[in-house]
C-alpha cells in the first residue's frame, strides 16, 4: 500500500502539502490570512484528487503549530486532529519557524547563523534565531527593529521590507512549503500538537521584546537538530 503523508500549516496562509513514500508530490498555499475555514478542506481535497490519493490512504499527518494568530492556528490544528482521528494516521506537530529554517538549511546555502520571522501583527514580528539550522533559545515576539542584525528568512520580511529586505539572501525562503513538511516530517523536531500562539492574552500590553512561549512551550527549549 502506498504511504501518503499529508501536511498542513495555517499559521499564515492556508498551506497544504503531500508526499508519497517520502517524496514531495504537491504543495499549495492559498488565502489571505482571513479565509482559512473556507479554503482548507477544499484545498486538501483538490490536492489529493490531483495526486490520485484518497483520505483513507493517509498514513501520516503533519501540522504546523505556529506561531500564528489564534483563529488561523485553531483551524489547521482542529482539521489535522479530526483527519488523524478519522483516518487513524498518527499526527505530528512542527513549529512553523523551525520548518522555515529547515527549508533554508536544505538548500545548503543558509549562513551559519540566521533569523526566521513571521508577522505577529500589532507592529511586531515573531522570530527565532538559528545556528547551523538549530534553534537557539525560545521564539520571541518584538518590534522588527529589535531583531538581531543578521541574515533573515520568512514571511515577516515582507511586512517590513524597508527594514529587513536587504538582509534577506536570494536563497532564503519567503513562505511555508507544506510539501517539504510532508516529505521531511520525521526529520523535523517534534513540537507536540498544542498551538504556539503569538503572545499572552491581548489584555496584557506588549513589551519591546518578550518570549511568546508559556507553560509546556517554555520547556521545549532549544530544538533538536533536524534529522537527529
């Protein structure tokens, strides 16, 4: 029986990817950050149909756990959990920033140290620092001016191009590739399947820079090297 792996990430756009026997066969990114519910299942269904796969043939499901907005993450994680329950395929979560870092490292063109950033809204970015592809410390939320002065990747750059675009090399990924996640699911650090939200409750005023992880997520610490 063919082993199909489905991967989802809704931390930014609606991203879905598919791999067959560990080889990427499809990757889609659609939406505008406000239409996750309407787009996710039809996007997956169309992708499976085009690849000649069925829901019942899924053997693994991977999902990006963020960071990202509450509503967007909830849609992706709820869908992944439901599909896992229905199909019996085991579910594995991966931090979305770690996925972007792995995408860059896979090109063999990533620098020794770099930063990955995504939009945290409220004039902030969610970011993490990497050394040789491995996350150093916990992800942070802060103003773009506070991000370390080094090469940078991720969709956060496009939110503040006047500040960050000149630090993004051509090889740096700009967006999540869910097909890469599907093909490399077992090689990426396991982040569990709880969501990594952008920050603490909105009632709390945001500081210039703060850790965005609480509870279980603080205990994650530094991610393991991909493939280890």
